[in-house]
């Protein structure tokens, strides 16, 4: 196996309405070296044994869930730290389905544009990009974004239909979704109130 023909995949989840426009499939990948302080996905920084799947298998997982969904969101982890395998996967999906694709990245768009052909290939798969490292001290971001420094880019004609979202305030909605391994996931961009309330309620039940 090589980095070019597979992805370190955490989960593919259907029915998500809090990480992009409409009802979406979310692809979470594993592996991130940026390690932003306060990151809500620090459990995805490490690439765990057994998480690697071929790009074609990952694409088929997405396609099997796709009916009834408006698009795909790719998050992590850091998608732009496994550009070739992820691009292959998304190109395969795009060949079979006319959907929009949103990619989250801790890298700035300017960094992605300078990072080489693999990064440009993955960027070409995206209709929407949310960029920038999570900065805890910057305050809350806009719609679908964690901190105020992060930006939403509408990169294609398909993406430009969501241009108004670039300046929209964050939705307070969160979802509870059962994960592939039976765990409960909170999906969305929590604010500090959400986080503190959750920690307090879990602590009351002896859960860290």
C-alpha cells in the first residue's frame, strides 16, 4: 500500500446537517501534525493501525450512503496531509455523483497553493474550502467554522451558490450521531458554552 492509493480513514457518516450546506456525508480522516491548541478533534491526530483503506474502497463506502444527500464534507485530522489517496477517492466519487464537496483544512489557502501538485489536485476536488488553523484565542468563527480567523472559500460555480454563508454567523445546532463502533459523537462546531456544559454533565456521571 502507498499514500497515493489509500487513506487513513476514521469514519464515513451519513445524515450530517451541521458541517456544511444541506444533508451531507462526512468523511473523517486520521492524521494531523498541526496539533492546534483546543482542537475538538485531537482524537484524530494519530493514524491508528488498521485505519488505512484503499481509495476505491473509501469511495464505495461514500457512494453507498450518498442517495438523499446534497454533498460530502471531508474533515479530520488533516486532509491535506494525505492528498493523493484522498484526491483519488474524491475523483472516483465525483465521476459517479453530481454532488458538492467541502474540505476542511488547518492550512491556509495560500499554503495549499504553494504545497505542490498533490495539494492542487486535492484542492481541485473541492467546491468549498474552510481554511486556517483553529485559534482558540480568536473567538468563535462564522457558520461551520471554529474560530474567527478561519475563512470559507467558494471555489467553483457549484460552490458559489453558498457565497452568503461566507459572512453568516455560526449556527448553534449540534447533532448526536452513533458512530460506526457504537460510540456517540457530537457533530458540529461547539461553542465554549456547549463544551463547558457537556464536560460538567459528563463529570456528574463520572465520565471524562
